[in-house]
């Protein structure tokens, strides 16, 4: 009996399986038939999709608004760049500042992405409704042309300041005084540097100047140095008489410092009396020896060279006299 029941159940299961298979084939065929017209319809006419800015409120002067336009069309349709909205065009104070187009083709379908960037230059003292302008796109095809309309998009323009000039004047804040910088320390430094500069200048004048218009500059050797320089620069011939005159200038300066007539034997006493000249003791001794030869020797010498040497020697004596040697 069990064997009979199993023989009856097997044909029934097979029938159920065949029935389910037929139903699945019927559903798949119907779906394909419905999808085929839709696919054929998708490539027949161009389609347009527009994405406007996210918020239509709170737009101020200078803001840039971007709208993206997507066009899907059969491959035979072409969107020419010269048919796009013109960059720089203006409408109600809104200027088209940038136009960019990207395109790609896939499965005989053309896909265009157009980006339009508008900048707001409108001026209003109160909130107002403005619009991104409506645009027209033209697509060309061998069989004919197609036109797509981009609708206008409205938004609220918000002024930075409400009201006119009077309102702006009322909102003006008084100018705050610039805080002063304490410059006393800088002034003290400046005064110190100026004092150092003046002192340095006076020191240079005191060391190098030949004049006697400053205190402590009119010493005997300073005067002798000026006289010797004038004698050396004079156009007169440098004779033995001129040489003796130069020697006399220095002898007078030595006598004035020593307080009496000084000779070669008195050099040690002179240096003891005037310690500032101790560094030139040897040169002073040589000067007196050369002076004796010049005054009492009958042999002639190059007087021009002797006077030049006396100018240099008198400068050294002047520096010792001023305490700067």
C-alpha cells in the first residue's frame, strides 16, 4: 500500500514543478515586453534635469549661485557650445560669470552636464524677490532640432543693511582714539645715542682739527703745527732760511712748555716735567741734535724734506699735548 501511495505522489510533484516553471517564463516574458518600449522611448527624445541652489533665502550681494543642468539625449543630438547661455550676460542685476560643459557618450546615449554660475550684483535696501533667468538650450540633429527650456528660479535677496543713508549714519559708531605707545624708553635711548654721537664728533675734532676755536686746542705745539703746515704748503722755495724758520717754530713751543730755553741736555728734565711727552723722548732728542746740525753745520740739506718731516713730528707733539697720543 505504501508503494502505491509513493507512485501517485511522484507525478503530482512533477506536475507542480512544471507549472511553476511555466509561470516564471510567462512573468519574464511580460516584463521584457514592458521594458522594451520604455528603453526605446528613453533614447527617442532629449531629457532635461535642473538642480538649483539649495536655499532660496539669505542671498546677499556678491554671492555666487550655481545651477547644474543635466541633459540626456540620443547620440545623434549635439549640444553645441555656441548655443549655450553667453558668459557675461546680465539680468536684473544678476550676471552669468561662468559657463562649463562636460559631455560623455555611452550605449548610444549622450550625457551632458552644464554648470551655470551666477553672481548677484543687485542693490536693494529692502528684501526683494529676484530670479535666475530662464535659459534655452538648442540641440541639433540630422532629422531636426530640439529645444529645451530651463525655467527661471526665484530667490529672496537680503540686503546687508536695511534702509538708506540716514539709517547708515545712525548706525555709525564713533571713532576710537588710537592707544598711545609709551615711547619714553626709546626717547631716552635716542638721547643717549645722540649724546654719544656728539661726544664722538667732538673727540674727532679735538684729535684731528688744526683750529684753535675749541677749548684746549690752542696749545703751543698745535700752533706750531699750523705754522709748519702753512710753511710747507706755501709756494715759496724751501731754502735754508725757511728750514730755520720751521725749527724756530718748534723751539718756541718747547720753550713755552718748559718755561725756559730748552737744549738737548734738558730733554730728560722736560720729559720729567711733562710726562705726556715721554713716549717721544727719543724723537725729541734726535730733533735737538738735528736742529744743532741745521743751525751750525755749513753743509746744505734738502730743506723741503726737512720741513715735511717737521710737519709730521709737530703733529705727534700736538697729539701728546692734547693727551690723545
